[in-house]
C-alpha cells in the first residue's frame, strides 16, 4: 500500500510546503533557512517519522557518503588471496566509523571500466580506493584527471603524485634475506612479484640490497618472476631448481607464492629447512598452517586498509592535502628457516 512506503525527502517537502533543497538544508543544520520553513520541515519530519539518508544530505553537502574500493582482479583471485580479505576488513571497519558506504568494484574488462567511469563522472561516489596498481594502468591517471579523490594501495613508482599507503617492501625483503644470510645460506633465490608493479620491483630491490650489504654477489640467475599466486610460486620454484639445483634458500615475495614453492620442494624431495630455507611476505593466516610453519615478513594489511580509508575521508570531508604513508614491516621467524 502507498501509505506503508518509507517517507522520502520529496514527501517531507510536499507536507511542509517547501522545496527538497530546503528540507536537505534543515536536515544538515544549514543556516540558510527561515525560522518558519525550519519549523514546518521539522514538524513534517516528526509527523512522517522521516529518517534522513545520504541522498538528502548530498543535496547540500555535495557528498554521497559512499566510496568505491576498486580492485582490477578476477573473483577467483579476490577469493584466493588473503591480502584482499584483510584489506577489505580494514577499509570497511574504518568507513563504518564515519558512516560511509563501501562499494566494491571489480574492474576486469572494458565494460566494467566504463561502469566505473560513469560512477565517477556522475559523482555517485565521493572517492576511490584503488588496489593492485600496475605501472601502465590508466585508471589512476583517469581518476586524477576527473578530479576524484583517490588513494592507492601501494604506488605506481617512486614519483607517485596521488595519495597512497604502502608497506616498507624493500626494507622488509632486505630483512628477510639478511636473516637467511645470518643463518649461513649462501645461494638465496627469490621469486618476485610482477615487475610492472612497484611492490614487485621493491621486494626484488630488497633482495639485492641485502646481498650488497653483506658483500655477497646476488646472482640474477637466482631471480624468477612470479605473479603472487600459488601456481606462480610452484612454476617459479621449478624453474629455479632446474637452473640452480644447488640453491639453499628462497625468498618468495608473497606467502601464497611461498606455499607454491613449498609444494614444489616437497615434490622434488627437498627438505625444508634442511636443504632449502623458505621465507614469504605478508604473514597471512596461511603462514601459520604450512608444513613447516612459514617464516615471513609481516605487513599490516588491515592497518593499510584502515589508513587508506581514513586518508580518503580526510580528503573528501575536510579537504585535507595529499598524504603518502609507508607502514613498517616485521620479520616473523618460524620453522621454515
């Protein structure tokens, strides 16, 4: 029945005999309303039991109180990588504190890119949190050109212009390799992340830096590019063992790739850590349940998500300037080394 519908800003305006903008101004506490109009609007709100929503507030504040978390990855990857789940928990927790709606958008093809562009152009969101940033990705530049506040998880390169939250990727990787060197390992391989991502390049740089600091040559023969997936870790470990069967340690740039590396080492009858020590990066829930439990570099993924959300809120609500934050990492030693 029509009488059972939830009242809207239009209903309140009609009952009070004013325009919708006036109702919105009253809802948001604006002074640009006459005393008489305010009284009529408040009476109509009470009579109709009207609950203001983000659309009503947006007429005055020019805000939707909604932000998009954009992940240019497939559903399967979103579901299989613990990084994304932890990041989403952090983002959603922080946004809940500010009563901001989160819209999760997967951008896998041109149609979904067009949908994002439309949301931006029509200002259906106040800002964007962008994950999985690749160097040649056009999305960050597009968002910047459209003037939409954007915060990146990671960065495109060292000269990044946009706001971002990053982990100390190079420092964490370097600490992992120094730990292996201190343990007497001399042939330390690495399975990198994608090298069109700053995170992949930075963790590779940390592997090199640790060797350089110890005065031990880092053989590029011992570096194999991965893709942050378990299957990628398995393939990379197989390739490394084929061309460097005497390697005695491997630093994988993610826990999931380390899981794949462990599986391949087991298949080839290599003992961990007796024959080959293994270190990952992230300290996801996987690291505590591998056999043996995985030494890894802890990055605070939930805190990364919370910080991204808070920076975006500061920009959209308070006009805060660009912020670029790097969070510390920590080596967690377990039985794989």
